[in-house]
C-alpha cells in the first residue's frame, strides 16, 4: 500500500470513535473514493454490513454505534425515545421493560437507511416518525462506550409514550412513568408543551401530571399551552375528565396507582 493510502487508512482508523458504523456517504465526503474503500475491504481493513455502511474489521458495533452514525454522519434526527430513553436514563426500575426492544423516533418523512433496517443488531427496532415536537428539542446526550448519543429527555420521552398510547403503549403504564418524573424542570417542560403539536399528548400529559401531584405542575403556565377545542376520546367506554375534555380508561381514573 502506498504512503498516501497508508496515511489515509491510518486516519480512517482514528477519525471516528471505535464501535460506530462508517457510512459510505460520510466517507465519500471525507475523500475516500469507492475504489479506495473497495481496496480497504479487500485488504480486510473494513467490512460491509449492508449497502452504504461499513465497520472496521474486528470492531464490536451495536445499535448505539449505528444510531451515532445516523445522527453524526447522516444528520438524521433519529434518536432513542419513549421507554428506551427512560431506561437509558436509569428510570426503568418501575417500567418492567426488557432490553430487547429499542424505540426510535424520527421526524416526519425520515426513513431509516436499508443497512440499518436489514442488519441484525441483537434487538428489536421499533421506529416511529412524528412531528409532535421540533427535531432536536428536549434531547440530551448520554455516553456509550467512548462516544455520545442523543436521546430523549425524560419529559420528551414521556410525551412520546403518550403519542404511542393507547394503541402501542398502555395508558396505565404511562401513568406509572409519570409518577416517577418528580424532578422535571418547569421551564424546559413549558417549552416542550408549547411546541407540542398533539392536543391528545398535551391533555394527557397535564392530566397525569396533576393526578400524580407533582410540585412542578404548579409552576406551568397553562394558559400558554394550546389544548385545542372539543372532546378527545382516547379510549371507548372510559371516564370523561371534564377539566381536560378527554376520556380515559376507567381503571386509570378510579385508582391512584393503576396497574401497581
């Protein structure tokens, strides 16, 4: 291998942290031609994991390393969300969830690359797109191995759970989650609620927060939160909550600790 190629492969080994996917689009922008990458694969420096993605040979890459590539190399808003984000933030002790499902959210119209969808990451990927919140708002960074991944903050994750309810997320479990969120920042939460586009999510969030008796609830300026007009029937044959014009499951309203 020539001196220039040797220098480029040495750079490639260090230009991104170990444990992450290297996408062809990103590599091309760094000056690595398809022919040069083919040479690296033939020399067993790199190995393909799908169309448009490679890993360094011998590197251990999990779903977080793939999500890092989606965020940092492809500039997608895809992020661990809902119950997955809560578990990563250490708030899964009351959820009873396993680690075999990863919930991801992305902006409306964002598609996962085929290499991500078709590769087996050792977990089940549940991907949802929505425009309920602006991309990037309410995200936090967590360290994984030796790189950082953006995930939903507890408040955003709670809203994402409510977005999935009741079809893909039990409302009683949502309330269990809400009961544990006693340290939310009212100013940050106010911004999220004001920018949230889902009336259902906002009404359920405020209803559950008030029911849970959180101190931060009293610091919200509810007059600045658009709760829409008319009734919202979240479930059939439920209980109507006049204060928020929503119908919720009977067991949720009847029991202070439903499902526990």
